[in-house]
C-alpha cells in the first residue's frame, strides 16, 4: 500500500474527506519547516495543530514560514 493509499483508507475509516494531493504536499512542506527549524518532533505535531485549529494548510504553512523568519 502506498502512502497515498494509506491516507485515503485512514480518511475513509475516520469518516472524513480524503486530503487532496495539494493539501498533502502543503502539509509535508509545513512538516519540513517545523522539523528544520526545531526538532523532528515538531513536524507531526505541527500538522496536528493545524487540524486542531481548523486552519487551512496553506495559511498554516505561511504562518510557519513567518515564524521562521521571526527567529522562531
């Protein structure tokens, strides 16, 4: 099973919409920003925070980049 297939199956299991490929790529970019500016633990938890806050992944990525630029 590929990563995309697993994500589709997990979304179906949770009863939620499957993520669009662009959303997945944006979340991976967010995870990269978090991991490269902190410790590895920040990557998955940053993505969880986006979901918890109900943010658009693209908006969250921009905010993470802003935080990085501010020394965060």
